[in-house]
C-alpha cells in the first residue's frame, strides 16, 4: 500500500443500540456493517480496528450481542485534508443453536429490516472463521445478502498464513458451488492476528 493511501483510525465511540428504526442514530454518516456467526470475533475485531479496549463487549458466551450496535469511527486518509467519519454497525450473531427459537425470530426480523431499509448502508463485512469450512448458516447469510443486492465483503480470520490461503480458496470454491461466483460487490479479505 502506498503511503498516500494509508488510512488511520483516529477514534471509536459507542453511539447507540437499537432494535427499531426510530432508535437508529440520526446523523447522516455512511454505515459499514459487521455480521457473522455468534462468537466469530466481531467485537474483538471492532476493538482491534478502533484500538479502544472494550468498545464492543467481548464475551466467551455466544449470543451476547442482542441489539444493533452503532459505533462512530473517525479516520484520516494520509495526504488528504480533514477527517472522515462513519458508523461501524455490529449486528447480533447468527447460527447459535442455544439461543431460543423465539429470540432468533425477533433478532431475524429487526436485522432484516435494518439491512433492507437503511439508506446509509454501504456494505456488509461478513466475518468467517477460515480455520473451518463455512457452516450452512454462513452460506445462507451470504446467499441472502447477494440475493438482496447488498454488497458484501467476506472477512476471513483466525488462521495461520498458509492455512488462511488454503481456506480462503476453499471458500471461493464454495461460493461458486452456491451459485454466486464472482458476485458483484463480493470480495475476500483475510485478517491475520
């Protein structure tokens, strides 16, 4: 990456938690969404990106995030005047079997409403643990996002470098088998701890 393209996160702060549109923040900032299975590491990644400990609550118990959480993130692009801000939006995890069926139904409704109606949503980062093959819930979520024309960036993490490359390739093959090869707005990003 060239120095002029370098992005520096300058701040991260919690803004709001919501389960209905009237609770969403009112400031007109672009939104980048994090979604993934329960306990895939969304909160840890948010804390790491913003360099703010415990900005997003991290738990060893899956299913702790039960609302749509909005964080304002400030950034500076090297060699560009001024700063920019956006909302990083953390959604409840999907696919956790011990979460009650009724609670999953409620979560599904307000998550779907947000994803389909937010005018500020720019794209979704779908976090995948690439140490393992994608689960059916990962594939189902990916298909749903693509079928609803929501731009999605696959963010793979948690593996050793060689293993990451292997798993990422397997995931691309899995996407092709799912009928979405090279979908518009789809990319794979690997995060190494």
